[in-house]
């Protein structure tokens, strides 16, 4: 499949006589796709039941007539003002009980069935009107689920929906009380309508109560997405897509993706570095204008899996954004590097956000490929360069990964409910494991928690998976490579209680966690021979072999030839050393990359990316800052 480039465009923002000029300029830049419509509900339906499709019809005709393929978005992330007047209780409510009002976007509650029906209706109407139009070559449903922390709502609609969800799941309050351990602190319930949402309690709510609410809230996102997907399926054969975001764990992307054809995501490397990723001040300064060297790759690999092998970048940062605490410009070359990195990780399409910088409203400081005065912005020439390189370089395909990482959204909710340490977070732990494999130069696949076959891989890591699923447990029992499990894996029941016998319940090996420590940033557990655990350490017992230990003789890694349990959270250098030893044992070639260099092998080429702000050497080749190099394998 040929790789393609696209752009996000808002015809309703610009004079109609500008559309054809913009479309011709897009084609001349080498763009194939244009995404429209996802914020246009107030112009499609300016009053309840009163429709104005003519502007959208003309925009589709102009863009399609220029040779562009269109991704049409359902506009449900921005319900118009009249919708709130019609359904005043559709607004989400925050954990402090305050409504999240009209005046920006994503002002809806996933649990509100009336609004969900409105979304079904607009999806049906759009499908009926445009579903057979050959210019509409893909559909995007809604926009950026959970952006602005919008998955969880503490509204009346959520409370009623949660009570119904609990009644279906547990059937009786006696069963719920037993599962949640409500005898503790006299928290027992006599009826489901007594159960409130887990907010505004005197101290922390019961952990399984919180976990149940997170599961319920995720199910609401899945149901919300499904009603639109089901309507569109009746009218179009074009692929259905959602644009996920980086480091969002509040809903189960695997389940949302099951109802879609392609997973896309919105890549803002510099914004994410300052807004949602850990790092020392020195590290963040070193990558200030490039972004974290592993963050984009992690999400490419994650969403390629969520999309069942099909992944796009729906929004790629081209310049400064408007929403991070600080918004520096990318280094020259980064708009090109980010695109090629996405392609090397299997992206079919990379779309930049946006065509022209808006001179008004909340995103007016967000750069585009054009300035507001129509002059080229710095990234435009890089996009044209990527388009030319796509024409010159054959489809690079994807390659079989040597290693895999299991990633579980349900475990993220569990550890949010019961972190047991102020800096313990599932994403952070999983990302640390991913980064060590990436620093080793490995190709990595990300797997769902119900994976039942690991035979394609030599190395599998499963950090922080609360409870191993039966398919994954069976896959581990038959695995011929090496699995590194933990820390904090298979140590709780499905209801977030401590199992008896103690976990983890790993096949063919005797290990149990007898005591758990979380450690502040100024403390660490030293390992024999050098290295240390930070954040987290578990005391292990059992008859399994010990492969590493602490300086005071406690096991640090236990297991057997094919399955080992990691008792703590290694710092980066320690993790590198642990992985290097495992890869040597398995016969996996490693590169142990430093200074921002990263590699990704495709079926035909090796790509080398320089995230550093200075030139770096790769096997005799000098790669400039923000540079990309590829070579035949």
C-alpha cells in the first residue's frame, strides 16, 4: 500500500471563493487526503430539525473535484447551543459536582442516552446523504475521546446508568457487597439505587467501587462510538476511524477499536513532552523542540495494534501548538522526521493539522502549513519533501517484531484507583518497558491483555498487568521465548483484592509476592552488581530460580528459562542492563542507542531517526539534527 499525506481543513472557517484555491494548493503540495466536518454541527443543523447541507455539498464537490479524497467527520464532539437547550442535563459534571458548561467543545456526557440518540440521528442523516459518494473515502467518528478529561462524568445520567450497569453485572447487592468487601467500614448496600458515584467521599472511596465506575465509564465510550458506527455501516463501505490521543487510558481503546476499521491518533510530540510526559529538566531541555524520542513510536505501535494492523496519524503537529504550558517551535526537519517515523511504524497516512492557521478563537495560536495571511509556514516545504520522497521510495511495508509489550487499560484504572505510591501509574511503567526495548533498537508490537498466542516473538514484557487473562496465561505456559513479567503483575483479583494463595499465579513456576514497598524519589533499592529499583519493590518468595538479587540478598528477578518475574521498577540504566543480558541470552541483536538515535526496521529498509539537537553518527554515516536516514536491509 502506498503511503499518503493529508491535511485537516475547515471550509466553514474560510470564504467560499477560497476553497478551490486551497484545494489546488493542497494537491500541489503532494497531499492526497483532506479531513473535514468534525466540528461543523451548528452549520449542518443550525436549529433543531432544520438542515443546511448545501455548503457541505459544495465543499465536498470542490475538494473532491480537485482530486482529493475526503475523510468526513461526524460532528458529535461539538454539539450546538440549541442541543444543550434541548437537553440541559447532557452536560458532564466534574468530580467536584460542577457542570462543564457550553462555550468550548466536548460538552457532553457519554452516559446521556438522549444525546446518544441525537448522535445516532446525525450519523444516520450524514450516512444517507454522503455514504455512497465516492469522494468520501473514509469516515471519522467524533473527535478525540477523553480530550479535556471528558470520559468520567459524575452527573445524574452517569449515576443512574452506573446503578443499572451494576445491577446487570452483580444481579444482587449481596453479591456486590461480597465482591467489593463492603463489610469493611460498614459500606454495605441494600439496593442498587443506594449506590452513588465514587466522588466527594470523606476519604478515598472503596477501590473496587472506583474500578467498577471506571469500567462502566469505558463501556459508555464504547457504546457511544458503536451507535454511530452501526448507523454509518448501513450506508457506506468506506473505512470507519477514530482519532485517539496520546497517553489516554481512561477508556478501553481495544474495545472501541473492535467496532472500527482503522485506528488513528493525533501526534503532538512537543506539546506532549511538556504537558503529559515525565522527564528531568535536562532531558526536557534536550528534546524541547523535537519531543520525546520514544513517545511517538509507542503510540504508533499501540494504535497499529488497536486498528488490527491499520494505523493513521490523523493530526500531526507542524509547528507550535496553543495548548501546552509552553509552546516552542519544532527544529527544522522535525515535520519530516515525524512523518517518516510514522510510516516506518506502519502508518498508511499522515495528516497534518491544519492547512491554515486560524486567526480567531481558541486555536488561533496553533500553527498550520500556511500562516493566517496565506504565506507558507515553515513546515510546508518539509511536507512537499516528504511527498516527493514517498514517490521515490517504494512501499516500505512492516516487519515482524522481535519483542512485544502487553498493554492493559483495565490495569491502568486499577492502579489509578489504588496506586499505593504517588508516582505509580500504569502508562508510566509500560512506557518505561517500551523505552528500554526501543533504546535496544528492537522492533516492538503492543498486544492486548487477552492475547492468546505469543509464538511470533522471542521476548515479551508484561509490566503492571493486574490479573492475567486465561488466554495470556495459557500463551505464557506454551511460550518458547522469554517473558519478563512484572512488577505488579497478576497480584490482584478481578475485583482488586489480594488473592489467596498470593499472586502472581504464573504457569510452571513458584513465585509469590509477600510484601510490597513504594518508595519516594529520594530512595532506591540497590541491586547486587550495580543498578537499582526506584518507585516500587516487591518481596518475593518461592522455589523458582533467582536470576538477580538486591544487595541485602532479596530476589530481584525470579523464574525459569522462559518466564521470569521482575520484582521492582528499574531505573533506565538498570533496565538497559537487564534487557541487554536477556537479549544476549536469546540471541537478539541489540544496538543500545543513545543521544536520541532510534531505529526501526521495515520489511525492506532500516530507518534511523535522530531526535537529538546535534548531529549523530550511525555506523559511519553522519545524521544531522532532526535528520532521517534509511538503508536497505
